[in-house]
C-alpha cells in the first residue's frame, strides 16, 4: 500500500529564499488568479480599483468633513483622508484575505508541495495593485488642489518598504494562527474593525488627548499613516515614530515568518 507524503525540502525554520525564487512564477499565477476572480463578470473590471477609492473618498469626506466637521489645517480634507485610507485599505485588505488564504487553498495544499508562504504572499501582491492605484490617485489630487510637492517625498520608498514588511508579518501571523485556531478568524475580523478607529485614517493625531497619546502611538499604523501624510502632504513628523515602525515592522515580519514556517510542518495534517 502506497502513501503520499507531502513535505518541504528543508526541515528547519529558516526561509529558503532560493526556493521561493524558483516558485516565483507560481506566486504570480496565484496573484493573477485572485485579481481575475475579483473582477470577473463585472462591466468595469480593473477600473473598479479607481472607482472604489473615489466613492470611499466622497462618502467619508461628506460624513467627517461636512457633517462632523473634522478640521485639517492647510490640507484639503480629501487629500488628508486618502493619504490615510490607502494605508489602511492595503493593511486591512491583505490581513483579512491572507488570514483565510491557507484554508481557501487547502485542496491544492493537500495534493502538491510548494512553499506555503506563497499563498499569503500572493494576497499582498493583489493588494499592492490597489495600493499603487491609490498612490497614483493622490498625485492626481495633489495637482488638482495645487498642493505643493514636498521634499519629504524622498522618504516615500522607505515607508513603502516598511508597509510591505509590516503587512507581510501580520498577514503571515494571521494565516498561520487561523490554520491552528479557527476562532482566530473572528478575532482578526473584530480586531481590524477596532483598529480602524484606533488609526488616524479620518482624523488627525492632534485630536487624541495628551494623556492617551503614549498608548495611542503603540499602534504602528499610527506612525505609518502619519509618515505617509508627512511624505505626501508635508507638516510635522516625529522621527522616533519612523524608528519605532522600523523595529515593529522587522519584528512582526521575522516572527511572523518564523511562526508560519513552524506551522507549515504540520499544516497538511491540520487541514
């Protein structure tokens, strides 16, 4: 009697970057499949990536700027809002989709071997397309509102790298935890809901009372969101926030990948 054993090439917890590179085409196939499925049988197709931020921008601008009257000094509210929204949308979208990605792909995982890390990483690639379109839309609004370009834009690649590291870390943490503990799916969803209000997407950090700011800044998305606004729109930024984001991004990424590799050894049995 024959038994099929699906196992990794390496039996340690280190990431085999050479192996990931060999499977790079599969990563792109996964990402392309998800993008195609996302917009299949729709009239607008990929154009929804432009329509969605516009509709979000119009809705939230009316609610928070016109009705609640949140003030953003010297910065048009649509620009202020969008610069925070693209960060949040990319983070929440990738964490939510990556969290359930292993469960969604369990049929192929049980049949063939490939680096399981490709599954959540493909979700980050999918979200990156919407993130890039959001950034492009911001530059269009900068021209429309005649907002001056900032020298701080030179830091934009740094914040993009930090965004990728942080999103990768938390996404692989979520995907591995949900495989082992299915209740984590609900916890992740509720956590994202709560985190939205604890991140300065639609309000400036200055609105937070002074006695709560230390606790507020523990959320790495605060410094990340403020960083993008500083890069794109100018203003003030505390450089210690960038240092904190660097530490947290690397910490989440390294620990997340380590835990994922640890779970990968028993992933097929759990599924």
